[in-house]
């Protein structure tokens, strides 16, 4: 994994250069939070850009945030490609 860049609705939200330690951790299954914040309960476009095995990749996810829940978006690498899942939690204390 190379550097990561995340945008939400066209706004650059974060960028991150990966250390050798972080790359090793991700190779063996580690996870890391890239963004946490309040968003309006509407559809959003989330774009993650990175390099996997020397190849640039970009994944565009369209997710509808619900007003009465916390919406999670998870990115992963499977067989050398970025993949994404999303789900909502309606618990009283989701964090």
C-alpha cells in the first residue's frame, strides 16, 4: 500500500503517507480509522485513492448516511484490489 487519499463529496478530507511499520501491519490484517465526522443524512460520494502492489487504484463509493444511525464505510484490499462495504448502526452508543 502506498500513500492514501480520501475525499468526501469532492472535498479532500485526508491524505496519509504510510510508514514501513504501517505497511507491514496492513499486510497482516491491521485496520486503521481514516475519518470520523458528522455528515448530513443524505447520499455522499467517498473516494479512496492509493497504490496497491505498485498500481494506482481508486474506489468510488456512494453511500447514503441515515439521520438516525451511524454509517460506517470500510475499505479493504482483496486479491490486490480495493473493495468497499458499508453498514449502519442504530445503537444508542455506536462509538
